């Protein structure tokens, strides 16, 4: 279902905006002549989450702020539960120059730049604020440059919460996960994550997960508390095991062709608004996840801690599964985080 967030798109909008500094016409140049109005660019955002997820409202505010900051040059529309299409398809549309924005993670973008999957390695990022250390690092910005060459521009990495395992039964060791069909996205890294947890990866779209869990196509899932609750997985699965295997974040990606077609002012508005919201997601998500954890408990879900040693040990073998990574890239990322932690 289409959710219009950033207001009505009208051709006359750009001519009626007030300029900074009190000017009455934003399209008058220094010589006093009328300049051509920038054409409004409507970006269709394929949000994986439902409209009951708190991120829906946050992204609504993001696009509102972006429209204001760009003086109406950028307008956003939000489409929930992948209603524009599967994530992989929307990313490909963006790479081909369509005015779409994908809500994904770096495992999807590894189809274009394989090294990006390394950042999805379980237990690599240990605290939410370390996302910013990765974002600002030279090794990651080099990956973003490679991504641009593939037709994709990364807007932001937005923290959404730490991911845990949701099952039908209590789990007290990694061995208890053996044989469980764990719902995951259809990427190599997500398959590796499910295997690291000890289960069998079962590739199912987010929009089809509830039905798959209900019918026994999958018998476990993983994710952040808000996604579990908003998608009502707790109606089918009754136990959350706090594996804390990933500090989760959303990668927001658009067409580099479309980004480069924006005016310099609009590109600056995009960059500055995205930077603001990366920080805001860090501040909001932790408290929200605590709130949704309690909602799950109130709904009858049993939340249990677990010794993560076995999972952490299993995660050490993940780089060996990715021979297409640049040699040493995992070590470079580890070094960035060690420095951020003050261990160097």
C-alpha cells in the first residue's frame, strides 16, 4: 500500500518556495535574472517494515525534513512491506537509474561490492555507535566508491537494534538449534549467519515470513524486537534467545545516477539530513527495542539469555566462506573498530 509521506508533488512548487535570507523568490540569481527551477525528484522508498513498525514514522520525518532542506527538490513516498517488490529487484532498479530507494543491508549490496558483506559478519560490530566508526573509515568509503561505479549511492546506515533468535522452544546451547529451519534473506551472508547460529537457512521474503512460520516452512527467525512484534511473529513463536549475533542496521541506497542529477544544494541537503538521522536512529533505537522487548514479554514470549561463547567461536570461520573478499579486508575492519574502542 502506497504511503505518501513527503507531501503532494506539484510542478509549481519550486517557483513558490521562499529563499534563505528572506528573499521572496528562490529562483532569482545574483544578477536578478530568473533561473530555471529545479525539477522535483520523487523517490519511492521500498520499506521492508510494516506501517506499525516505529521506523515507519521515523522515515516519514526523514523525508519531510529532506523535502524542506532541499527546498522541495526531493520528495519521498514510502511503500511498506516491500510493496514495490523484492529487495533485490528494487536495488537492481536503482542501479539501472530508477528513482527508487531500497531498505536493505550490506549483505544485499555485496552482490555489487563483495567486501560489503564483511561488515555483516556476526559479532564484528559490538556496540551501536561503532556503526559510525565503520561509516567514517577509509576502508568503508572506498567500498562506497566502488558501489557508485556499480550505479548505487549509499545514503545512510541506520541502527535499528541488536538481533536475536526467535524460536518455538527454549534454547540453552548452540546444539539445540541444530536442525531448526531459520528464516533468513536470500543472500550468502544471511545463509552464513543462520548456519553460524546452528540452524538450516531457509530463504523467505519478509512479507511472507508470518505465513511460512505458521505453516512450518520455517520454525525459527531472527531479528530485532520491533520487527518480531510488528510482524506478529510472536503469535507463532514463543521464545526469544538473546544471541545478540548482529548489531543490526538498515542500509538506505538509491541510484547514483539520480543522486548525481540533483542540484548541488539538494545533494548537500541529502547528505546532511542523512547524517542527522544516522545519529537520531542511534539515539532512538535502543529505547524502542527495550519497549518492544517488554511488549513481547507482556504478550507471553519467554526471553532468555544464553552463553554466546559457542556462537562467537562459530562466527570466526565466516571469513573463510567468502573467497571473493579482498584479502585482509576483515582485518582492516577489525582494526578500525579496535581503534574506536581505544584498544590501539
